[in-house]
C-alpha cells in the first residue's frame, strides 16, 4: 500500500458490508465494531431471522477495500471494541453510540462478565454516563479541533458527567446538551480521565486546557 495504514485491524481483515454500499457508498448509515474487533458496515439494513435474505443483503469484503470505498472510516481507527457510530452525512461527522441492546447469548454474557471482572474502578464499565455532544462526535474534517474532556463530575447519586471544551464554561452553562455512552467506552476514548474514575459522589474536576493538570472544585468552585 502506498499510503500509511491508519486502521488498527489488518488490511485484509474481513468486514461484513451491506451490498447496497458497494454501488452507493453515499448511503452509509452506521457501523459497529464487535467484541472481537470485527467491523459491520450498514446502509441501514439489519440482520433478520432469514439467513437467505441476510446473505442477499450483506457481503464480506476486506477492510482495505471498504476503507477505499468509504474513507471516512479511518476517523474511527481508535474506536473501542463493542462500540458503534452513526454517520451524519450533512455534518461529515460520526456520532458515537454504545449499543443499547447487547446480545444475550452465552459468548456475549462471558464477554460482559470478563469486562466487569477486569474493571478496576467503582461501578461497572457498562454504567451509562452523560457526555456533552462534542465528546460524542468525531469529525472527518481535516481542520477539526482535537476532542478533549474539560469537566468531570460525579453526582451525589453516582451519575457521571463529562463535558468537553466545546462548552465555554460548564459552571455558567445552565443547559448542557448531553447524550450517553458506557463508562468503559469513555475511559478508552478519553484515557486522561481514568485517574478520576475513583472520585467520590459529589466530587468535581476541571482543567483549563487539554494538557493542563486536573483541579478539584471545592465547595463553591473557588
């Protein structure tokens, strides 16, 4: 290959792709990266209960060919296993998702149990947490600013909130728009928050710049 390979998986790794995308890659709708780092790339089609119909709708391709067809996939090179992303064509942006209805077969249960056993912090890596919208999006624009967490709080009920630098001042922002991801996925996407994940309920942290030291907010924030 003449260009640097950006994806974490091997170029010839098998990818399950909606057949309609081969002729119409502009119809890309969403992707999923399974627990074993296998890609599923869809135009909105989903698996059903009819194997023959599934075979008609989906085909196996090598990852290199899929990336050539839909180069915006390279923006997801660091996507954690078990996550997905919806493609926003208008904004040329990926919107991150943690699948809401995990599989309940024996293998999936074993994977979840292993994640919980390996989690070194309070709670579970599958706890649902709030993130400001800028932290949920991965832009494919070459001049897009780097994403980073500016503000971390653990509410009295144990709920987590992560706010990015796209919010000017979380303390003055009465309505921060949020969406949710799994806590374990947040830790992988934003590893510089990991040291804060043992915070007690009610603790709040912030920093002035992405490379600045985390500071704890005491009482009224002074």
